[in-house]
């Protein structure tokens, strides 16, 4: 998405409050694309007043940001940002890698230009597919790509004739097709979000009952991952190893959250009995 759309002749504005927003800035840097960044604390929401000031100070080709910042599980609010972009006459490119399939994305909003995601998170496919959903008019102009493989234009042109520009991971696309059928059967993203929240809330309730503290308020959290502060006196490795012995793999924090938090994702076909086993394992490991 960035490689094809972000121009090198005018600037892109990156809004970040976590690893993946900061990574988009790093990607633009590596691609030699001009950008400015509004960088926010990983534990804070995006401050739209700061973004507005930046957008008023100069013209940007695009604004780019992350929907669900998987670093903390914060679901960044889209509508106020999209409305601001519309007022300022700029369009948004969105990383929805860990939200597409389980959270609402206002595709009809005129300021939303493109959304990038993957088959292997909330869609429940396998690793090997990346998707960009974008307004067709963006494919009418000149590609900004300085990479052959990351240029969406030839993929789009070939797609019209039923072919692919390059060799695809065909098995991953079969898995994606099956996963989309399952998503539709579950009631689309709304049905999946409902189930994720049931599972996440049981995990949140259960671990809070054991004395663990959530990193973010529930109202600011996504449905597919939850961050907890490490329990008092526990190093991440000890908790990870104890739970692994009981059959569960938790996920470390990133950056300076590494020794402060752990994360539990709840994507996939998780049953209530699995959550019971997880809570029992925590109870046993924490003693
Ligand atoms: C929000 C977000 N963006 C992008 C990525 C892709 O990161 P990577 O290519 O390192 O897997 C991830 C992976 O977890 C993510 O959560």
C-alpha cells in the first residue's frame, strides 16, 4: 500500500501510537519517501488537535495510521480522524492488519482511500496473503512504486484478465477463500466481533478476578487481543514458561513494555472450554 501510493515528491503524514505506526514511518524512510510523523505515547489515544495542527501547517499527500495498534490492543478511533481528513482535504491509508474481519471499518467514508490487511489474523486464513482494498481511481494515475513486486498496479491490471502478475501462494488463497466462507457463516465482521468480545471479556474478567490489571480500559480496547500488566514479582519469561507447560503460549510486550506486560490473543475458533482451561492454568501457575 505505502510502496505503491506514497509519493516521493510530496510528504505523507504518519500518525502513530505503537510499534506498527512507527513501523510505517520506518517503511516510508526505507523507501526514500518524504514524511512527517505525529508520534504519540503508546498508552495514549491519538490527539486529534495535534494532527489538525500538522495538517493545517502544510499539505500532505496522504495520512497513514493503524486501526488496531496490536502493541497495546488499542482500537484507534477512525471516524473523527476520517472527518478531520475530509475537512482538511486529505485521504487516509489504513493499516487494518489486526482489525479487518472483526472490527467496523467505514469503507464508505470519502476520506478513506485504502486499507491494508492480511489473511492470517482476524480472517482466520493462513500466513501468505496480504490484501489492499483501495479506491479504483487511485489506480488510474501514476504508480509511485519503486519496487517491482510491491507495485499494486500490475496486480490490478492482471486481475482484470484473471491472471496474476507474479506467482502466488495458491494454497494460502484457497485457505483465504475457505476462511471468507466461514466469516460469512459467522455473520460477517459483526458476528466475529461479538464472539471475540465474549471470549475476550471472559479472559478479562477471569484474569482480573485473579488480581491482574488491564493495560487499557475496555472501552478503548479491540476485540482480538488483551494486554495485562505482569503480576507483581513476575518476570515475563517465568510466566510464559509456566503457562507453556500447561499448554498455553502468551505473547510478550514490545519495546519498553517488554518487561511490563503480556498479551493474550483470542483469534480463531476458541471454545468456552478453552477459556476455562486457560483460566485454570493461570490460577495454578500464579498459585
Ligand atoms: C497492526 C499490524 N500491522 C502490521 C503487522 C505486520 O507485521 P509483520 O509484517 O512484522 O508481521 C502486524 C503484525 O502483527 C500488525 O499487528
